[in-house]
C-alpha cells in the first residue's frame, strides 16, 4: 500500500468550489491579497487556492463571454 499526502478531502474541495461560485460581493483586492499572503505564510494550501481565485474574481468582475 502506498501512502499519499495530503489526503484528499472531497468536502473541502466542494466548499472551495462553492465559495468560488458565490454571488456575494467580494472584499477589496487589497484584503484578499493580505489573506493570500497569510495563507502562504501558514502553509494553508486550500486557503491559498481560495484567496487566489477570489483575487482573480474581484480584479476582473466580468465573466468570460460577457462585454
């Protein structure tokens, strides 16, 4: 048996996808970048993913195909 790290947690992945699709207003990009830096310093990979996706959504509010 081979060990894999990190162990996949499907509920966390689903929560990140759901948060990335949420229609709630996003905080300013500066706050999101601070959250990204904090997640990086603490080694929180899921937090880095979530913060990075939200930075992109906040910086470019138009969806693909709109305009």
